[in-house]
C-alpha cells in the first residue's frame, strides 16, 4: 500500500436532521430525513441509521415518497437536482437536473431565483436514462414563502395552498384559478396574524393555518372569493411552527416553541390531547400514511417518534448545536467522547467513533421553560480532570438588573451507574463571571485541584476536602468528601484571564492581562512573573513531554510567545494572529489557529523546533475558536512527516457556523470506507425463523450462482424476493410440488460444498466490482423481468399443480450442478 | 417525554451548629418523663448503690424514685417545714435531710420515722452531707455556722463559725474523712479540716456561692455562684484555674459526668450546659421549660434528672442502643406498612424476568401548581409550607422552600404575575414573610427583587389598608436597621484590613536577573490573604 500523506478537512458527524420535515414510509418501518448533503434512512423501531443515501453535492432540501411506488423516494437539493432513490436498498435510481435551485418537494417543486421564491410544476420526463434534464417548467405561484411548511397540496392534489406574510393563496388546478385571502395586521392586543404554516385536510375542504401569535385558523368555503369563513383555535402562546392532519383527517396536530404536541379533534376542537415536555421547540410534524406513527423534529436536532396513542416510542438524537459553545470542546477521558454544550442546561457526550450521541448530562437540573426571551441558566464552562473521575461545570444566568447567578458544580463519576453524579454545588463561587477553569493534570498526586479565574480579579483554588473529618468516629455524619476553597489569589487587582497547569501539576500559570504569573500550587507562592507588553494574553499553554519547560502564550497584539521556564526568559516569539492555541495531550505538538483576512490557517509545531510540522492555509472561512485533540483508538502508522502529527490524536474544530470538522489522511478514509461497508445492517426483513432458514438459503444460492449465466428467481432484490417467499408460503399445499421434492432441495441447499468456497469468493469480488460500475443499470433493467418471472411463477404454480415452472426447472438444474461439485469435492479429498 | 423536574430547594450550610460526637451523645436521650412535685425541686441525689434510686427534695417531702418508676417508691413526709438537701450515705442505707425548722433528720431508707434528729442550728439548714467514714454528718445553716455531728451518739462534735453569711452549699471529701468544703453567700469557699477547729483554706468566688463540686481526684474544686462557674486547684493552695461565664442567670447546680470528662451546669436561665473538662468549652446545651434549681446525672449517664422552680421534675433516660438505631423499626411492625410493602421485598430468582412498574413521581403541592403554570397558587402554597418536626410535634416554617419557589417564579419570568392581584390578607401574608426573612443573607438576593416588585405593584394602594401600611413601616424600619449594621460591618472590615496589612511582612518577588534583563515587567507580589471559604 502506498502511503498518501494527503491531509484533508472533512465534515465529521453531527449533521442536522431537523432541517426539513422527515417522512415516514407507508409501512411505518422507516423514517427518511434530509441530513446535510445526504438523506438518512432510520428504522423507526430501533432508531438505527440503516442507509445514508449519498449523491447530492449540496444541502438536501426535501424528501418525498413517490406516490406511485411507495418503495422509492424523491429528494431534492440545492445543487439543482432531484434524485429518485430506492431507500430499502439505498440505491440511486434516477437523477434529474433542474435549471435552478430547488427548495421544496411538494410533488411539484418550487424553484427560487435569487431571493424571490416561485412555485413551479415540473413534468418528470419518462425516460430510461439515468440522468435526465427537466425542461418543462411551468410557474404555478410566484412570491411564495421560502418555508416549505407554508405550501401544501389539498385533497388529492386538487388545489394548492400557500401562505406568505399576511396572505393565503389557494390555487385550483382544474379551474386554473387562484384565490387570495388576506388578514389584517392586528396590533390591538399585540397579536400578530402573520402566517407561519399551512395544512390541508385530506378529504374535507378545509385548510388549517398557523399564525405568529399562536392561533390556528380553520378556513372553509375558500373556493369563493367573498363567502369564505374561518374559525379560530387558540392554545399556543407563541407562534405555531408546524401543523399536520392525520391521514383520515380525524385529528389535527400542532406544535410550536412550547414543545408540546397538541392533538385537536377535527370538528370537536375543544377536545385536545397534549404531549408535553418533548425537550425542545417543535419544528416539524409528520404523520405516517397509515396514521400509526407521528414524528416531530425538534430544534435540538432530534426526531421523536410518537405512537398515535400519544406516547413516545423512540427518539433519534443528533449532535445538538446551539448558537454558541460556551464550554470548550472537551474529550471525556473515560469514554473518549466529545463533550460540549447540548440542550439548554445540559452537556452532551458525543461519540466521535460511532457518530452517535451517547447521553445528555443534566447540569442545571431545573425545569426548562420553553418561552422565547426568557433568560435561562447556561452551562458556560466545564472541565474534566485527567482520569475522568471529576467533572466541574459552571452555570450562569444573567438577568437584566439582577445579580449574576453563578453556580460551580462538581460531579463525581459513579462506577455503578456509569455516569456523573453531583457531588458539590458551590453557589456564587466568584463575584463576577468565571473566565477560565482547569484541573491539575497530575495523575499520580493524591489530591485533585481545580483552579477558577474570574472577572472579580481573583483566582481560586478548590480542593477536595480532606478525609480527616470522617476518621471512623462519625462515618454517618459526612459520608462523601466535598470540595472547598483552598486558596484565593490576586495580582495587583488585575483581572485574570486564563489559567493552565503544567503537565506534572507542579506549576500554575495564571495570566493577568499582559502579565503571566507562575505559582507553585504546593505552597501557593508566586514564583515569577513573565510579561510581553503591550497587549493582554489571550491563550496560555504549557508544553508537554520533552517540551514541558516551555510555556506558550498568545496576545491580542498578534504575538505568539514561548517562554523557557528554566531561564525565565523569552525563548522565541513570532508575529501571528493566533485565535486559538492547543496542546496535544499525547505528544509535544501544539496547534495554532490563525485568523488572517477572514480565513483561518492552521499551524502545527513543536515548541522546541523553529519549523512548523504542518501548515495549511484557509482551513475554513471565519475564525476558529473551539478545537480539541481527540486521542485515537488505535495509532495510525503514517511515516509521512507532514501527517505524523495525526498519528496519536485527531484534531477536531468547530467553524463559525457550528460545523464540526476534522483532519483526515487518505489511508484513514480508505479504512473508514471499508469498515462502513461491513457495517450495513440489513433491517428490511424481520428476523423470523423462516427468515433464518430461507435467508440463509438465498445467500448460499447467491454465492453459488454464476452471475453471467441466467437469472434465478431468488437473485432478486429483497422486496421481490419476499413476495416470492410469501407466495410460496401462501399457496395452498395441494398445488405445490410434492414435499419430498422440496425437502430434498432444501436439504441439498444446507450442505456445505467444499470446492465452492474459493470460487465463491472470487465471484463475489467480481460481482462487487460490477455492481459498482453499473449498479443502476442492472437494477433498472433487471427488476422488471424478475418481477414478471416471480409473478409468472406464482401464477403457474396456482394454475397447474404437477407442471413445473420454469424457475423450478432451473432450480433443479442448478441443484444437479451443485450436487456434482459436492461429489467432485469428495473425490478430491 | 421527560418528567417534570421539581423545584430545587437550595441547601444552605448550617452555620454554627456542627454535629459533633458530643451532640450525638447528649442527644441520645428519650423524650423526658415529667413528674409534678408539690413545690420547687431543690435537691436531687442519686443513691451510690444499685439500683441507683434517687432522692428528690421538694417542699416538705423527700421522695425516692426507682430508676424507671414514675411513682415514688418511698416518701419521707415527717418534716415540719420545707425540707432541704436529702442525701444518701455512701452505702445507700441512710438518708439525711435538712429542714427550714433547723432540725436535721436522719432516716433509714427502709423506714418511715426519723432515726435521729439533730437539733442545734438556729436557722434553716440547707446543707447536709455524710463524711466519708460514714459515721459523721456535716450540716450548714443560715445561722452562718456549719457543724459536724456524730451519728451513733447523736451529738454535735464541732461548730465552725467562720462564714459571715448563709451557708448554702457544701461537700465532704470522699477520700479523707476529715476534710470538707462549704460555700456561702459571703462569696467565699472555705476548706475545713476536722482535726483543727478552723478553716485551712479560703477562696473568694466573688459572687454568692450556690453550688460546689469536687472532682473525683479531689485536686480540683468547681464552684458556681452568680453567673460564673469557677474551677479551683486545691493542690496549688486554692489557685483559680478557669472562670466560665456561659449562663446569663445565676448558676444553681453543678454535676459531673460519670467518666469525669464533661461538666454540667444548670442555671435559672433554663439551660443546662455541658463543658469539656480539658478545655472548658461548651460542647452541648439542653433547654428546659423553667428555671432549673437542681440537676443530677445517674451513674453511667443513664439518665439526666432536672428539678425546676415550677415544681416539675424532668427525667430523661438514655436510649438503648437498638432504640437509637431503629426509629423506623416500630413503624415496620405496623400491619398497614406490611400491607404496603407486600410483595416488594421479594428477591427475584435467577431466571425471573423483572417487569418494571413505572414509578409515579411524587410532587410537592407547589410543584403541582408550577407544573400547571398556576403561578399565584404556587406562591400561595409555598407561603403556607410548614414542616412537621418529629421531635417536638410543632410546626416549623421552612423559608428555604418559599424562597426557592420565588426564585423559580423569577426564573420563569412570572414573579410579577404571581405577586400581583392580591387582597389585603394575601398581601399581608407576603409582607409578613418578607419582614421575617428579607435581611437573612441567604435569602436577600431573591427577596430583594420580590420586595421591589411588590412595592412597584402595590404603590398605588398604599394608604388604603392600615394593616398593610403598618407592615410596610416595619419593613422600612428593618431595612434602615440593616443598612446601619452593614455600615458598621464595613467599618470593622476596613479596620481589620488595615491591621492585616500592617501585620503582614512585605515580600519581595523572586526574580532572576535574566528575566529582569529581558525587560519583563516586575511588580511586588500581593500575596493576597488566603481566606478559607465555607462552601
């Protein structure tokens, strides 16, 4: 294998799954949702991601099941294409090009040109080609809202309703006529009549519209310009963000920022069911075509699957992204997961390896009130100690005109429950905001120490109280040790900004504006001060391992300084606008993100060497303020000099737009691709005993088949296969061939052929290659004859019992062949 | 669907009260048995032999109680007037008591009629005691004399007329049959030796002496008089060791715990204080309902017996070890509880599949209202929250809960709504709460915002209700006083800072020449005060 040291910046995990309304398939087994540049297929029962339909080159803006074939789905994207997928197998079937950007899929699609959105009808040309350009576009409505929830088809596609601003427009396809209804901007009671979303009743002429002030209006008789009527429902206290009718039209579902799913009975609107405390504001509501499942997407990147008896059955949770990450990105030393702000008042533990949210830790432990404009407690700082036994968090709430509320909480890891348990709460640890916090890194020392710096001009050291109080005399009084303040330090009344412990925990550096003070935590003596005027220190970092004698700091005046702690002098300094300085905990390497002309550059260097190990210009646009080195599970063995720094740990960073990015090498990507292929879960067939028997049967036949020679009935894609099996099982016994015949076939199939194995593998390789080349072709061309064959087979079996079908004849022939090879194998041995 | 998270009640550190070994030891007594006597209980004495009956002198009687009986097992009633100082001999067979009528009576514990009557004093006899050889009796009287009597002959052996005021307390040495000490209202303590006919040592207490106590080693003497308890070293010629002033009324009685490690003092201020005898610090405190006149501890501290001016005798027995461990054990024996836990203590076997039942969340009343967003009702229920404390069955207010609810309402942005729209009664209840808790430093940040809101909401109706107006005036007064306090405190803090600053040595910053040559700014370190913060 040739090593390529090619380092690339890639998106890693945590894409948004709540961007557009998810879609539930007809059998309620799968859930499709747009996620970044791909469409994800989730199982509604296990919450696992089954397929990731990749192909779009830009944001996917909508997903829709094909009405004529419910096993296929359309997706449209901002790259101007509509793609048709077979989502059970994860295969792309067709691509259609559209001249401009597609925004929303409502059977026809809306197209935007610049900022004006227009609803157009697209005729999907019937053609065998995989890539088709759609030229026939006819504008239906102009000036529609960019929000796809504000445009909807009514009653079997007879009309389309679209709302924008204060106006509702209904277009009837038959009459080719549009009606407009507008509302007054009502400011009397502060109510706002702006439309937010629209839903149409499936069999009744009724349109439900949601409004900014939380009202829902039910419009009727809207095919007249003048005589239309509407009734108003009001429960929500702020804007209704999503509305949906159930397929029978008996219920209307609505949701908003209150995060309560409200189920209204149609025509009996005073009867409501509620599902409260869903966790975060509801952004979309979708109902499965059979009405058995509802699903709601939430603003915290979550999809909740709800049974129609208003009970939550599953939760699909993605990486929660807030507007900002108050806590730095951190790595939990135990689970090696990424830790950052999650839901309000929570910390999320996100597994980078599995791209899955492990759990949310409730830090604030208060009922979250879903109301906009309310000042809530936010987790602003968090820190782990080196062993992962302790977690320190700071939460604050600043209300206008009131005192700052600060809480410092210390959490101990509980082995039994495998999560963090609150140990100590310190209310008002400082008089002003906490600017920095870090644990002493020394793993061997007996006492753990936490240092926090605050804008009140002090830094405080917190220590686990000695066990002396519980020396056997009174064990019941104080069962577990708690934290208390050990030392309060200040320097000339200056405000401390950041603090850092040296790797062995023997030195503490605290920066007070432009002065760096170095303290000894053992005696709390000020050892020395280092300074590089004229600007304040921004970052402070000790070197690791062989470079532990260096202390690095960056200043606001575009300076990166490196002090030698043995001589207490400046070793070197360079002019760079460093926005973030990081030390790799497993090596001597340091990473510096520099902001230059709106772009961020990355430099990786060792403090002892003048030449950087690696540098990349324009990593991303905007400033990078959060990054972390995550240790790898297994070391990479790259010998390329420029990629060596990625051997032990991986660098993750958050861009300005809250995208999680990382650096990968080519070899790593290849390995990832290989592993992801193995991991595909075949979830489409239920694991019944029959499946275990027949599925195995099929697999062996697949292996035994020569792909070039004829097509067997079993070698069909899964749904067709299952149809054949069903047919076989449902056919009355008297019309089937004799049991002994079937049994012997079945027993034969269970035998292991020895010689086959080597050939088997080769064939598989070949077939895989071929599949990669012309997967789509084969699929599209094959499905039809296969279907016919299967159907034909079924019919034949039904019509005449003794006559063997073609498929059976073929089967027999194949069995003969198998048998022969098996014999040959015996002879050989 | 996540469950409702109840309001978090802030736990505040309890200031001052620390749970120590002593509090655990001295709290380990049962609820007191209270017996009504005929008059003020002036003296209690435990029999030195098992079963350790105790003699209680009250009014004209001396009752003897058994260790667990609530009825006297024996009563001596042959006193013409108020009896004083009923004391057992060291073998527990004889009992001596003084009387207001100046006659000292000696009883057999089994009999009824006095065996001997010692006449000679001219005034009431408040002090009686047996000497350690068991054949003599010491008495002290209001006629300023103390006398020694011979029991077999019923004759007076000696009279000491050195005190110049009433003699109200006295002890005999348990080691030497000739030594005894008396304390008098002339502020002096005198040590007498029966072999010479005058006192051999005099100590000045400074207050009328009410009670005396000798340590078992008899090297130290404790005296109580006025508000002071003083300890004297007899071996150093009566040198005062310590003077304790922990009571705010006259100390009436002294007592030593059985192991000699703790000293107890009872006072007219209704408290019994327990001191550590090594450093003489108060380690525990008992409260009683009335002024205490007498106090006694049973051997092994099995019970504390206290006699009070309201003629109540209070006996606290020590909890047996199993009792102190299992308070809930009694409840478990109730059938209703057994029904309640039925099937819950079944331990599942290896192959059993456990079907978990959804646990129903129990919410407090105010939380239920908060869950329904009924903010006014939530505040109302929180204001009424009181806790039943098991010990006294009295209702205690829990301001923490109310404050937590107010804080929660403030966080939800609905405190204004909850405070508004109240009638006179509701408002006065709120103001009452504010007056009670506003200046508490634990609650001040929350309650100040609430108080401001109340003033904003109701300033238009001021003057309409005399009740509310009165409360507002009280609140104003309270705040003014608090501001004065804070000002004083700041002044004191300033003074302390000045003193600390002058006391701390100036420290030079250690800086190497290299760093200085490097042009790095240097400054003197303000090694700031290391203050320990209670968290």
